[in-house]
C-alpha cells in the first residue's frame, strides 16, 4: 500500500498542471489522465470492498501474466472502459476531492480479506494482492504519460 500511496502523492503535485496537453503523447490532458487514474482506483476499490471473498476462484490469464511480469502497460494498446473515461467537467477542486477519496479507499484495503476481488475486463478476477499490483502498474503507466506531457511544456 505504501507504494501506491507514494505514487498518489506524486500525482497530487501534478494537479496544478491539469490543462496541459501534447497530442503527440496523448489526445488527453494531464487533468484527464489524473481523473482517469482516480476513477479507476475508486471504482476498483469500491467493487473489491463489495465482493464476497468466498466467490473468488483463480483462473490463468496470459494478458495478466504478461503485464504483471513486465510490470508495465504498453502505451496505446488498450482503451479504458467507458466507466473510467472521465467527462470534461473536472476541476482542480474536484480532482483534489477524488484524490482524497482515493487515499481513503487505499487505506481501507488494509481491512479486506485476501480473496476480496473484482473482475478486470482483460485479466479476469483479481483478488486483493494482484488488484493492488494492477493499481500500482496502471497508476505508474498514466503518471509516465503525465510526466511526458509536462516535460514537453505544452
């Protein structure tokens, strides 16, 4: 959890750059990337908290094995499900509010059982430990995009 919390602290420092965009790097703004990360974290943790640990059953997934082994999501390979695609009506204040909710939700992961789970659209069911790993990989992926946009200075 400490790794994810540290990544969120870095993310928080990028909120003031929410309007930056570089179409060569991404078609979306820094703010869109931040909102996407926070929507993903909050929706996944909400789903995992509601899950019944007794219903979890592990199943092999090659895409999960590949991404978790590489510890990286290749750029431009997958499209975010609609539910975690931000609308354009976020603000600095709403991003900060979503960030605080994400911090609270991450802290609550400590109280869950190992087989609380959620159903990932590409990887199948992920229980607690792989969910945390996915959130770390996913958040770092978008943070790299954010950093590239900021470096480009546009």
